[in-house]
């Protein structure tokens, strides 16, 4: 049968790693101990969750709504009313006063005082600018051009003298300083520097090799042995213990949840049979018949009597209103006389059963 199954229908099981004797020896005791420790915690947690939900639905949420309403009534609504009925009208009044007392006078001052004065000052400044422009174009510019031509000639002479002096000084510096310094660097300082560098490199390499092997023998090899033969086995054991503790906690938490659910259902059933069912029985067998008797004997006759009294009261009020209306009409008639009736207007419409047609004389246009 296994060979007839398709590869899609075969269940692929995850490959399980072999477990050692340490895992098998630790699993059952750890799960028993963790289960004993976790069951009270899980039951207390479930009890706290149920109590929290009950308090949230019956106490905290209505209390929060009441506090929210009180906060609105105490903090929000007074400020809204103050803003709407005091601050806004006062601000509008102050704005109108500011417009009338500040903006309008400043606008008048700008339009009829500052603008003409500014135009006059601008005209004066334009006149002064035109005079200065004429002075620059006719006097200062020619004088400046002459001074610039003179300075240009002096600069050409000084540049020629400076070029000759620079060439002589550069030749002397090259052959008195640069050439001897280059010869000294190539034939004396460079060989001495290379020798010193080789010597320092050899010394540093030897010292580094000695320090390397000293540190390897004294530090690296003992640390490697400690890691390989002590820390790794201990870490593996601790990892197995931690994994088993975690799995035991998860298994115990789930089992404790089922135990807590069963205990909660038992307590709910006990509460139902001790309190709810007796109350339901009392309600069904005692309070409901008594309520029906009270409804049929007391409430319905009282309602019918109240309905009859209300109807009689409405009729009395209607007759009283009609009497008052007639009395007012009589008083108005005695004081002002009969009201004038509107005159009847002859309508040019057929009054009988005959209907209007296009070919007869009973239409509105051909009746006369």
C-alpha cells in the first residue's frame, strides 16, 4: 500500500534528531516540577483576567464615561461657552475699534501726508543724483582715466626691473642651495635612511615573533583548551537544560490552562446551581405569577382608569377651548361688527355634468 501512494499524498515527517540519555532523564522530572509550579500561576492569571474583564465591563468603563462627561462639563464646555460668548464678541469689538481708531487714521496719514512728502523727497534725491552723475561723467571720469594711464606706465617699468631681479636671484638660489642639497640627499641621507629602516624592521620583526609565540603559548592555547574541553560541553549541557525547561514551561502552561478552564467551568456550574438556578426558579414560579396577578388586578385597572381620566380631561379641555374661542369671537363681533365677506367671482367654467370638448359650445371660449 505504501508503494501505491503518490508522493503528494505521503506525509512528510520532519527528521528528528536522536536524543541523549541526559535529555530523557531530565524531561519527565522537569515537566512534573514545572507543572506543579505553573498551575497556581496559571489559575491566578486566569482569575485576574476574568476579574479584569468583569471590572472593565461593569466598573471601569462606566466610571471612565462618567469621568469623561464630568471632564467635558467642567473643563471643555465652560471654555467653549467662554470662547463663543465672551472672547469672540470682545475680539470682534476690539478689532472694529482697532480698525476705526488705528487703521483708518494710519491709512489717511499715509495717503494724504506721507505719500506727498515721499514724492517730494524722491524728486529732490533724483535731482541730486542727476547732479552727481553729471559731475562723475564730466569731471571725475577724465581725471581717473589720466591717473590710471600714468600708473600703468609706472607699473610697466617696475615689472621690467622686477623680472630681471627675480631671474638673477633664482639662478643664485638654484646653484648655491638646491643642487648641493639634492646631491647630499641622493648620496648621503638616502643610503643612511635605508640602512636604519632595514635595521629597525629586523629588530621589530624579531621582537614581534617573540611576543607572538609567547602570547600564543601563554594565552591562546590555554584559552582554546578551556573553550574546547570545558566551556563547550558545559554550554551544551546548559542549552539542553534550558531547552527542556522552556518546553516544560510551554507544556505546563498549556496543561495548566486546560486545568484552569476545567476548574473555572466547575466553579461556574457550581455558582449556577447554587445561585442562578434558585433565582430563576424563584423568578419563574413565584415572581412571575405574582407579577401577572399584580398586572391583571392592579396595574391594568389603574391604567384603564388613568386612560379614562385622561380622555375625560382632554374632552373637558377641548370643550373649554371651544367655549373660549366662541367667547372671543362674540366679543370681537360686538366690538368690531361682522367681518366683511369676500365677493363671489363668476367663474367661466361649466357647472353641470357636461364636459368641455373642442367641437361643442360648452367650452370656456364659446360659452358666451
